[in-house]
C-alpha cells in the first residue's frame, strides 16, 4: 500500500463478556488440531462498512460525513444472538458471533455505503450480516465434527451492548499479523 492510500473500514468496537470469552476459549480448546487464526481481544469489532484501499486525501471528507451520519443516527442496543459460520459446512471460512440487526444499525450501514459510493469508493454488494469475527479458518480436520461443535456450543446466554459511537479504523499488516488503529470516532445522537 502506497503512502497515498491506506486500508480502512467503519466499525463499532465491542468487548466480549466473560461468558462469551469462555465460549471462545472452549471453541479454541476443542479445535486445537484445526488451523484457525483466532482474533485477539483488541481486534473484536462489528464492521459497519468495509472500505479497503482509501486515498489519504479523502480522509477529512470521510470523517466529516461519518460525523454527520452519526449525528442523525440515534444510539441503539445490540445483542449477540448466535454462533455461526461463513462458507459452507464443507468449506467453512469464518467463525463468528451474530448480532441483532437493529434498524439504526441498518441505517448506519446504508447511509455510510451511499456516501462512499457518492465519492467514488467501491462498496461491498453482499448482504449485510452483523457479526463479530472470532477466527479465520485455514483448514478443519473433520468438517462434520466441526459443524456439530458449532451447534453444540450455541449460547444460551445473552450479551447486550449500548452503541453510542462508530469509528473509522485503519488496518495494519506486519509480519503476517493484523492490527487496527482508530483514525476517528463519531458519536451517535442521544435519545431524548
């Protein structure tokens, strides 16, 4: 990536409860023979909109628009609802925790996508599935056992979040490791 471009995304930072951290630990222990790259605690987030390669010159405009979109979007609750997989049961790619798709979250996603399209940045066209990525799967030893484990570990507890801000984040890659930094934080409208 050149110095004129960086990799960015719009996200909501989240911290998992002890119960969900316990579920994550159980999942890691019971998949020790599989090749899964697990996300560190500081990488846990909900991606509202992936941007990717972003011209540095557009950052002030993106930040200002994110402030405006956020000021029009009321604060809202979110809750983790399930453990899931992207990809098929034959070729799983990502292990994730699913979140309730609240109307405010959908509005935030759609308005951000519209703005990015207006300034000429490519926007992902796939369905928006609110989730927290727990791990990226390289290889699973026994796919049938792995799918059964996902079903077995479905949570019977709930974690709720109160969402009051959204962040413009930058991805950094160094020695095959990923880290994120916050470029800007926008605050959502307080409910009266």
